[in-house]
């Protein structure tokens, strides 16, 4: 998956999130797309930047990727 595709998914998850759940959606993005993020030729910070959110959220995406090894998604509402 290309960085631009990942960025579009992140953008949708972040900006369409319920009030107070935006950062949780960033973590969920990292969990759900960890394999695609790791195989992409760009950094998590750049994906965040392309999505129109702060590059600092790259750290939060990486946290989600690490959590992805240990958790599974129950449901996405």
C-alpha cells in the first residue's frame, strides 16, 4: 500500500472520529495497518503529515503498531 493511501485512511479515521477519540483512532490505525505501515517506504511521521495531522502523531502510530502484536480489533464503529 502506498503512503498516500495510508494517509487517506488515517485522515478519515482521525477527522471522522467521535469527540475525544481522535488519538485512539490514531492508535487503532497503527494496530490495524501495522503490516502495511512497516512495508511502506516512508516514516509514520510522514504518513501523519500527508494525512494533515501533526507529524508528532507518528509516535502514536508507532505505539499502535507495537500494540498490534498483542491485541486484536473487536469492532470498529
